[in-house]
């Protein structure tokens, strides 16, 4: 049985989609990594503040 349908390999849809969209982006890599880093720092700061103050963790 053939493993191809109309020239497209069968398999996980996400894998095909990622291959088709590789290199196409509206946002630069620097901006993307920068926003991820900013979000990570904000999350870590919030978690640190919760652990330092015990915010609503103690009755």
C-alpha cells in the first residue's frame, strides 16, 4: 500500500504544517525570544514574591 496521497506524505498534521510554514513568520526571532524571556522573568518574579511573602498560603 502506498504511503503517499497526492504527493503529500501521510503522518502527523502538525509535522506537515510545520514543514510547510518553516521560515514564514510575521515576528522576528529576536522579538519572539525577547517576549518569551520577558514572560519567563515576570513569572519567576511573581513566584518568588509568593514564596517570600507567603501570599495566601498560610491560613
